[in-house]
C-alpha cells in the first residue's frame, strides 16, 4: 500500500493525503505538481521515471467487511527530502527530460 508521504521532496510543501497536487513515481518519490511541471519536467530525480497523480485514499472503510481507508491505514508522517543537490537534480533532468518516460 502507498505510504502517502506528507511533503514534496524538493520544496517541502505539505501534501496531505487528500491533496490533488501530489505526484509520485513508481517508487513513490513524492513531489508537488508545481515542482514536477516547472523544475523536474516530469523526471524523477532518483529513478529517472515519470510522475502520475497520487491516488487519494478514502477517509473511511466503505465496505464493512474490509479494514480500509485512512482511519485504518493512515498516511506517513515521515517527511522525506531528496538526497541530491539542486545542481545534481537540474543536471539529471536536463540529461533525460526530452526522452519520454516509457523510453527512459
């Protein structure tokens, strides 16, 4: 199940579980839509993959026979920050941003 990380790993903007502005790569690296579009250009600084909107987990379990929803599986509270410098990120993005995610 997704961790639902609480922040953008680049600008540290809060991204609560119900935020429609969260984007994730296939490894769950989490960034805000603004950073993905204006700084990362759809290139994950860690894996080089692209981003998709992070799903929104329901607040409660809508099926009584299932223990689902945020009330049973809360979002992570651990803030994550990229281990790369901004210069390293910019160089990585510049190197592969013109290659479509499916061809990287």
